[in-house]
């Protein structure tokens, strides 16, 4: 080992000494090259400066000749015409010629030959000026003929010839000096270039030698450095990969949680809609039976009537709860209209003040800049009132509530199903107790509430969530315990304000609550309903009202039964039935039966919104006897007011 280490050490020392010598030689060559190039640059700069000087002298000399000629020409025109303006031009040009001679004197003061020429030029110029001044003076005094004679005599004057001769000699001498200086500079540059080439070749040899020695010196270090660098690189890659995996995992968990929340809300919404539909059918039977029982219980014990009233009130409350369930399930009929923040806040101001009480200070701020949305006004106002009531409870009845309208542009979010676009934002903020993070994650879940038993149903925020999604928007909530809560509704911006509702699905036409019209006789009514309990209750209600109902539990047989009736004053049909829905079997009626008035009843308004009801009125389940009576009267009166079809008129 020691024998092998000694030669390796000697080789290392030899390479180090050689590399040092080559480096020193290279520095010296580089310094000499810099000096040589500096000298060449200096000579070149001198030649360029001499060229610029010579060009300036020659240009000024030529300019002087032109200025003198132009001045004498102006004097000649002045002598002939007597125009004072031409006289001034003569004077100005002669003054500029004098300034030009002064500049030439400054440029050539370091050159004895050129300075001598300029002295001669100055003497001739002044003599010529005196001659021309006499001519101009004669013209000024109106002696034009004498001035003209003197002007022509002066054109052949010796002073003008001297001026031209001096300027020609000046230009010629400057051109000779320029050629001599250029030749000298080029000779110096060539010499410096030759020396630089020799030094460059020698420097290249030194550089190649240094590169070779450096390569031999660094080769031993390269392998070890490469191994160390590869190890460091692999370690960094492993760390980066682990960080990327951790980040992707965290984002995936967040997206999965959002997706599960959306899927949960969709599933619960569908289930709730179906349950609410069945509840509406059962409540129709209950309300109808209670109303019939109360009618037949007149004159009985007050205790019985009181129990019937209590049962009827409970059924109505159940119907209201079912309506909220349908709203949560996005199955409520909507009447979309164009709404702006300014008008909305104006309508809500008094309502919120009465609802929240004097302990809550309500402030409105509109930063929407005129953006509007198209939604159901009742649902929107109900959502904002619910949020305000929740805020009041969070502030224990005292605090500040702020409603802010703004604008937002969102991008696609596949995890939550939110679409991109422009949105009108409505934010409800309070300074209450705030919401803890574990509770904040569940606030939109149906039936989840932190209020005591009997104080809340847990459908408020979930209903608002469903309303926002039904409108094509979104809802977000931010809260910090102790700093209050902000709930923000994102509603799609409506840009087409030319027509309202043109692009919406046909909405349900509700039955107008007109005063009851007295009947001269009962009506013959075909009742089409697939639920036997609802059919029985409806038949009993119609009979109680004095009509003559005919029951049909299958819409497939409805047309035949209608044709078999001696006279049919009205068709009372459910909308959603297993075999045929109401509008389908009504549309299939023959022409002679198509004029019979139709009244649809339904407890599941969501799907009806996608069905063409052909303008027929709709009565919502559950309904009271009074509502049924008004709906029947309005449906018959509505058909009677319409003009008869052309075919009927012809018949």
C-alpha cells in the first residue's frame, strides 16, 4: 500500500506543479494580449478621431462657401428689388459665415498650416464684407443704380477669389492629413493584430495544456463526486416523491369528502322527495277525513270538535313540514323571476327588522354593480330569512347582522358539481359565537342540528343548500369560533333580460284562490287516481260538496269511462301514475272529449315541472274542501271563458 501511495503522490505533485506553471504562463500571455489589443484600440480610436476632425473641417469649409454665396445672392436681389427682407437675409447669412470661420479657427488652432490659411481667410472675408457693406449702404439710401454698378464690380473682386482659394487649399491640406493619419493608424493596427494572433495561438496552446492537466487532475475527483451527487439526487427524489404523495393524498381525501357530501345530499334528497310524496297522499286522506268528520260533527259535544280541530291543526303542520322536505329535495314548484340586489334588500328590510327584533342591527351593502339572477323570489327570501334567524340565535338576540351583495367568477369544481361562470353573491354575516370546525363540516347535512329538542328540525341549512344547487349555484360557509359566521349564496348571473322565463322549464300553473261561486247544481266529475285511499277520500269530498263523482283507478280505462258518462263537467286527475301520467292520457282523448275541463292534482311537484301540462290548472296535495271547491269552480270557469275551437264553431 505504501509503495503504491508514493508514486500516486509524486504524480499528483507533478500534475500540480505543471498546472501552476501553465496557469502562470497563461496569465502572462493574457496580460500581453490585453496590452496589445489596448494599443490597437488606441490607434484605431486616434484614426477615427482624426477622421471626424478632418470631416468636420471639410464640411465647415464647404458650408462656409455656400453661406457666402447665398449671402451675396441675397444682396444682389436686394439691390435689384430694394426689398428690406432680402437685405436682412443677406446680413444674417454673412453673420453665419463669420460664425463658421470662428468655428474653423477653433478646430484648426493646433495646426500651424491650417491656422495660417484661416488668418488669410479672415483678412479676405473682412475685406469682402466691407465691399458688400458699401453696396448694401447705397441700396439703403436709394442709390440703386450706383449700388448695382458696385455689386457687379465686386463680383470680380480679389477678396472673393482669395476666399475661394484659401478654402480650396484648406480642404486639400485637410484631405492630405486625413490620408496620412489613416495610413499610419492602419499600419499600427496591422502590427498589433499580428502580435495578437501570435499571442492568441500561444494562449490557445497553454489553454489546451491546462485543460488536459485539469482533466487529468479532476478525473480522480469526478468519480467520487458523481457517486456522492447521485446519492444526494436519489435522496432528494425520494423526499420530493414522498411530499408529492402526501400532498396528493391529502387533496384526494378532501375531494372524496366533498364528493361523498354531495352524493349524500343527492341521495337523501331523492329519498326525501319520495317520502314527502307519499306523505302528501296520506295527508290528503287525513285532512279530507278530518274536514268531513268536522262537518258531520256539528251539534255534537264541544270536546269532540276541539279534538278534531287539534287533529286538523297537526295535519296542517305536517303538510307544512312536508313542503319543507319537498323544498329540500328540490321538488318544489318554482316561479323564477329576474331579481336584483337593490330591490331584494328593499323588500327584506322591514321583514327582517320585524322578524329579528330590536336587539339586532341589520345593515345592507350592495356591491353587485347591477348584476341580477333568475330564481324563485319566495324561496330566496325564505333562505335569507332562515339565515338571519340562525344568526340571531348565534348572537343571543343582540348583535350586528350584515347582508352584502357582490360578484364572483368561479371555475369548474368536479368534486362539488359546481359549474363555472359569473355569479351574484349574497353573504349573510354575524358577529356571534361562531361554529366549531367539527360542527362546520356537518351543517348542511339534513336533520343535523345543535339546537335543543323541539327548537329546530335540522332542515334550514340543508334546504338552503338544495335551493342554491337547484338554481345552478352553490353555498359556502366560513366561521371562526368567537368571531362570527358568514354564509354566502352563489346564484348564476342572468345576462339575458329581454324575456323572463323564456329558457325555463314550464312551471306549474297554480289554481287561483278565487272566492267560492255558488253552484246551481252538482257537477259530473270523473276522478282518476291510482291510490285507492286518496281516491276514496276525494270521492267523499266531492260528494260532500254536492257533486257526482265517478271513480277511475286506472288511467288506461279513463277515456272509455269518460265516453260512457251521460255528461262530464270536469276531469279531476292525478299527475303521476304508474301506467300513464295525467297529461299523457288527457292528450290522447278524442276530439269530442278534449273540450272537457281538466284539473290536475299532485303531491310531487318536482317531476311535474318537467311535464307539459298544456296550460291546465294544478291543485297541490294535501288540499282542504274549500281549496278543492275553489279549484273546481276556477277550472270550469276558465274553460268557459276561452273561445271555442274553430271546428266546434263550425259544427
